[in-house]
C-alpha cells in the first residue's frame, strides 16, 4: 500500500511538471562517413562523421507562459560517433579556451548550443552559447551546409578565428517572425576576462576585452527569394577581427541557386593586418528521391604571395526515408600563392592540389 501511494505521488508530481512544460523533445543526428583525402605530402583514409549533417544529441523544451509569451531551453551536443567521443567547445572565445575542452573530450559537452530563451510578440531574447550571426550566411547559402569535404572554402580558409562559427557567453535578440519577410538578430558575446588583465605587447595593451564582440544579421525572405547581410567585430589585444558577408538564394523549383560573398580582416595575423576575401556559387537540384549538390568557392588573403584556394565540389544525396539518407561527395582544391589547403585530413604542399571523397549514411531522430 505504501509503495502504491509513493508511486501515485510521483506520477502526480510528474503530471504537474508536464502540464506546466508545453513540450520537451529529445532529438539528434548520427552521421557516419568513410572519408578519403589525397595530398602531395600524405593521404588519409578514415571513418569519421558529419559528412552530410553534423552528428548531435540534443534536448529542447518550451513552456507556454500565457499572453503570447514562452520560455524555452536548447541543449545540443556534438558527437564523434566514429569513436564515441564528445566534441570540443570553447569557454571564452579565445585560443586559451580551447585547451581544456580538448582534454575533456571524453565527456559530453553542449558545444553546439546551450541556451535559454524568452520569446513573445517583441521577438526572442536568447542567452548562452550559440551560432554567431556572422556564420549563418556561410552555412545557409552553401549547398553543402558547411559539412563534409564539400564545405565552402570561404569557411575552410577563414582568418577570423574562434568566433567565426560560434561564441560562448552570448546575449542575443531575434526579431519577431511577423515582419513581412524581414528577419534579423543582434548578438553580444563576452570574453569574461579580469578587468586588470594586461598583456606584454609594446606598447602594453589590456587583454580584458579579448574574446568580446558583437555581430548583427539582417535579411529578407519572400517565397523563393532569400537574402541576408551580416557583420561582426571581436576584440583582441593582439588585433581585432572583423567578419562581413552577404548571401542569397533563389528557388526556381527545378533547382535552387545559392551564392555568398565574404570579406574578413584580422589585425593580429601580420603587421598591418590581413584581409581575406572569398565567394561561392552553387546549387541544389532535386532528382526523384535525391538531390544533386554542386558548388565552386574560392578564398584569398592579401599576405605575402596572396595565397588563394579554389575549390569545386559535387555531391549526391539519396533519401531512403524522411530520416535516413545515403550520400557521396567528391571535391578538389587548387592552391596558389603559397596556400596549402588540404581535404579530409590529408597533407599537401604549398601551391599543390588536394582531392577528397565522402561516402556516408545519415540518420536523424
């Protein structure tokens, strides 16, 4: 009798929580890839992950607060399903924040996203680790979604460092979704350094703002048309980095055309700073139960020799169901001006070429 009462009390408690919480979802992707890379110095064959979509495990939930307001959370961890390790993260938007993360990779880290939000008619306020506004145009307007050997060279060769994709310690605001197709976000992120931190640069410059920055993205989407602009600046005593890009796509029905252009600056890379410029053009072509993906991208930096990498990629995805797909991708990068970009873990010499292949299966849940 006592056990029955305890069980009934526990069930009632759970029901009370469930009624307050509108929804809680467990979700994820497991993507396994056989990847081969060829370079002039060394080749590499490996079983890796995330050749089509990034492998992940996540939990998200939303609570209806009434009056059009809601609260939500999102915890998303990257997975290396080929060897069972968790993915690395960064705690302070600085190079120093990566070391401890690598040492703890055996544990599960919510490196992809870990946020809590408050939303309503005013939009959404989001706090935690998240994508930076400056990254979205590179991935949304890349036919390969910045995954696998086909990833755009505007990201593979980017010179803006830690905050080029994600940032920790962010405070963000998203516009509401009822603005006639206009959308946007602004994000502030903190390096969380001591106020009396001083570096040894000459003349001395304080490092208290290292890893602190701000980004903004504004766009417009209407029917088959979508275009967006983003820009950001992250501060470092060694030299600030700025990242700006514009991208767009048009869906013709029989094919979707995508393109983006980026301009990045790293004041600490060389004396006087370095500027990187790149662009991509590509598309997605539906074919029965599958899709052809193709892209050409290039990126150059205005340092000695003007290193430049040019890349083409071709892929096909075959959907076995709504959740399971097979895919194959082939890519080749040509280097000049001292560049040595290599694919799928291979090593290639300056001004030589590299090629790579992905064959994999993706399952989502």
